[in-house]
């Protein structure tokens, strides 16, 4: 039989709060790892398709995200799925192309 919230000891409530906090932290860390993986994959796609360095690939994603006000993870997901036939939204395609041109000009 479990005690109701009102009848739990302060120690028990504190433990429950700590467990809830740790569960949330764990969820956030898992999300960060997943985001990092898709971003790395997108950088790889940009390297392969546009002959960019890893640093330039990161800059292309970052700039596109900032200029279009779209989360970097979302841009990365679109880039990762594009080679398998999922077309990029026109706005994203143009934003990526502009960022790639800026990287090409900077490398010259």
C-alpha cells in the first residue's frame, strides 16, 4: 500500500523530486545525443556532396539555421534525408546554397 502525497515524509517527497529531476535530465541528454548524431550525419552529406571541410559543413548548417530561423536539428534532418529522394523545401535549398557559396568564396 502506498502513502498519499500528503502523508509522505519530507525525505520521501525530496527523493521523488530528485528522481523526477534526474529523469528529465536523462531525457534532455538523450535528445542532445540524438541531435548531435543527425548534425554529424548532415555535415557528412555536405562534405560528400559539396566537397566541404567538416568545419565548413558545420558553418553551412549554422548559417542556414540562423538565416532562416529554423532549428539547426531540423535543417540537419532535411539535409540527411535529401539524398534518399526527400526534396528540400525551396527556402531551405536556397538558404543552403547561399551558405555553401559563402564558404566557397571564403576558401578561395
